[in-house]
């Protein structure tokens, strides 16, 4: 072999080795570079992509001025490990936030004062009413309606009771005294003052429902609504506004109406969305609404006055949210960490899908969306939250865990 040919061969081998090393180097770098495939929103109220796969669903907002994932100083506490049924916040004579709730199994009422950081809630009644499905409270925390299924008649029974507050103030066990209301009341909601109840009952010919108002003892009855629709979810956020939302299912379009019990007028607010659930703030100017779009669960906010939607498209239910009391422009929501494609909300209601949530806040005035608590970071917990309630000063947030019906409270700070 000539010297010239040897040089050419050696040079070729060296080039091949260098090329191989360069290939390995760049391949290694590419493997160490991850790509964020989750949806990215440049503005929390702008257009976003629906989440359509089983993946992490916490929103990634491109605008750093409108989004923060920094966890604030909060504390999550399990108040009661047994199943509960209905809660209420009120302020006592010492200007403290007080939470009262019902033991679902036997109907005993418990009281918890978050400020004192007591280790256990205190039982304040021992009147036994079993298998409570729902409790409708007055704002004072002294009156409530127990709702349960009567095993003898299969009718929905409603018992309106008053707590013996004199015995409670003396740190002793009190009694519940009261009377039974009309049977088979389908839905109940209290007015903002907490002294009047709006009731829904089926018409005798099953052609729809009647709506009537009463005091907490069934007195001062007044029929205010005659509707051809039999299945409503109701709330009474403002004196002149009762919200009526058709029962949600992925199979049908939902409707939201505002009904004025003073003028008997009904105004359509939202419609033409599958699986529609709604939550209206206390000024009745903002509505959080969730719906099913292409088997994806989405939450947006509707501005009633301007008749426009603010497109959050967060993957959660309106049932997992609560509006602030002190600041009704802020929405607090439990948002699933991951969510599968499914027939929502039916799959969640029926228990075929369950979630592990974190707590988020949405400021509709500033556009700021942030995760305010990561559940499980500081405690061994897995929470599928529902029935969210918030204190008058927006300092404490409470919710039930759908997995076991236990009761939890989160200190939101300021």
C-alpha cells in the first residue's frame, strides 16, 4: 500500500470516529431536553385549548403577571373523619368565625372555631335523626332543615329544627326542637339573609314543578313559580335572584335562568352547553359554569352585565367551587391534578371517576389565577372536594371529601 493511500485511510477513520462522537454528544443533549406538552395560555381570560387526554391538568399560564404557582402559607386540617352532611359559617359574639356541621349518621351537630385551633370539634346537640342526606342552614347557624329519606314511605322528609342556644352557651349538650315540613320537597335554598326558604315540589300530574317560599317553619307560604321543567338545581345568591339550572348530564344541553321572586320574571342567562353546572356569586353579576365539550371538562366565567364569557377553561366542576364573601370577584376551586376523558359530569356524580384535587383561586378582576394549596404536600391526604363553603372574611375554606365524606378546613390567610 502506498504512503498516500495509507494517509487517506487513516484520515477517513479519524473523521468517522469524530463524527460518531459528535452524534453521541448531540443525541445525549436531546434526550436531556424535555418538552412541555401541556396547554399554555398567554392570557387567563384568552382562548385556550381544551385538555383532551389523561394528563396533568394544572394550567400553565404564559403571562407571568397573571399567573403564579407559588403556594401561599396555608394549613389544611381534617376537622371530622366521619361522614358529614351540611355546614355553615357564621360569626359569634366574640367576632370569631364559627363552623357548624351535621354528623350524617345520627344528626348530631358539632361546632368548630378555627381561630382557637382546638384539636377536636365540640358536639353541641344530642338529638338523633339518622341518615341525613342534606342540611339546609340559616345564616345564624341556629336553625336548619334536616333532609333524609323516610324508609317507611320512601318520601323525602324535611325536619326544621332550632338549636337550644342557651344550653350551648353554657358549654353543655343542647337539644333540637322543631317540626316536620311538607313531604317530598325536591329542592331547598335559603335567601341571603337566611330567614326564607325557596322550595320546589312536583306537580300532582307530574307536568312540572311549583316553587314556593316559606319561613324556616313552613309558615308564610307563597307560591311564586310554575315551571314545566321538573329537574332543577337551585340557589338564592341575591334577594331578587334565584338561580335555576337544569340538572346536568353529558347527554343534554343545560339551561340557566335567573328568577326574580319579587316580580315573578324569568330571564335566560346561559344555555346550549352539554352537562351544564353553574355557580353564581352574591352580586349575581358573575357565573362560574362548567360543561362537557368533546368529552373534556371545562370551567369558564360569564359576565352577566356585559354578556360575555371569560375563557378560563379550567378542568373542574362548578360544584367544586365557591365565590368569596368578602370579595365576590374571587372564585376558589378544587382542581383535579389529572383527569380522564369521560362522560362528565355523570361519571363523577356516579362515582366511576374520582379525583385528587389541589386548591386554586381565580381573581376575575385582575385575571390572576394561582394554585394556593397543594394537597398532600404537608399531609397524607387525597381529597376529591365538593360542597365548598367560605367564611364571611374569606379567611377559611371548608369542603367535604367525596371519597369518604370527611370534613376539611383550609386556612387561606388574608
